[in-house]
């Protein structure tokens, strides 16, 4: 069972309803322990103003979404690196416990998967060098293989941890149950990650059937994922971060009133997590 103070709201869950200040206020009304903004929401509020509002709320910041997208221009350009450096600065400004990285898929027109992964690894190394100077932790989020072409060529927790092994301190993984639930090696990889590299844990559910692979995530308990088993596994390794709820739901939860969504999250945290 998840008590409210163990839950963080990823702002994507109510992206159609609320701006950053409304998300902060909603978290406080419902007793959530933290918040995780997306960069567009933070930037819309103004980074300095948004950081001030979050600090005043007393909420923990379980993460900032997202950096990465290293393959967007077909090579690791200075513009891509500069955007990631800005993401690091934004994460530092709001006191985020990590900067979540969606690393990027295949460049347009490319079939060179090893080449794309090489771009990603170099980009992560360069970003990590900068992040260390700002005391910001980098969290690679492995995405379900269905996203390898367009969003993330890092598809498994094992791949992400291999990169972490190469790059050393200050980098770990953000594990979203939507992306890892299917992996037959996930329990072993969670153990491999250990406390120091388990930087974020995201909750939602995989609906069967799923109408849209990007924007039809389920509320916890509405799908097929054994969420309690995965949560037990990360906590067994010493994970003490918040359980961050991140639901993309164009035809359901984004159409509901924001407070109703947060109330449902609390109920599901007690019954399904």
C-alpha cells in the first residue's frame, strides 16, 4: 500500500488540465509527497518562478522530464548538447533528484542502430560531465522496444546499466513499469542496479488492449502489470525515492477533472500498488 506521502505526481498525468502551479496546489491538497515536472511545463511557468513555487511548497522533486534526444539531428550537435546542459541547469534549479533521459531513436531515414546507440553514449558522457559540476544525477530511462525507432534506442534495463558501467558515478536508471514489465531479466537487473543506480520509479499500467501505444496508458490496477512485485523488488535494493505516477491518457484521464485524477491515484495507491 502506498501512502500519499510516498507518491509523486508527474505533471504529464494532468497535462491537459493543469499548469505547474495548479499541479503544485493539487499535490498539496491531496497530500502527495512530491512532484516531477516536464520541462515544457516548467518553462511555461518560468524556470526561476517555477523553482521558487516548488521550494515554497515543500514538495520533493522526484525528477525532471526530460533530457536526451541525442539523435534528433542525426549526429551529436552542439545544439543538442546545449539543450541537455540547459536541462541539467533546470534540474539543479528545482532541486530534482534526477534528470530523466529519453535518449532518442533512430535518426530520420537511418537503419543504423549501433550508430544511433554510439551517438547516445557519447551524448550521455558529455552531459554527465556537465551534470557532475552541478551535482545533478542523470537517470537513463529504458523504453519499451516498440519505441526504439522513434524515441529510445536503449530498450532494456541491462542496456542502460551497461552504459552506466562505462560512465561511472552520477548516472543510473529511471524505471517506468510501462517499459520494463515485460522483461524476463528485470528482477535480476534491478538487483544489479542496486540502491545507488535506482534513481526513479514510475507507475502506470499496460492496458490490454491498448488503443494507442503512446497515449493510452492505464491507471494502476486497470492493466496487466504486477506493480507490487516490481515495487517490492526496487525497495528490496534500498530504493527510497518516491513512486512517481506518469500516465499518458488522451481518451480517458486527460479528459477528467484534475482533482478527480489525483483522488483516484490515491485510491489505487492503497489498493493496487
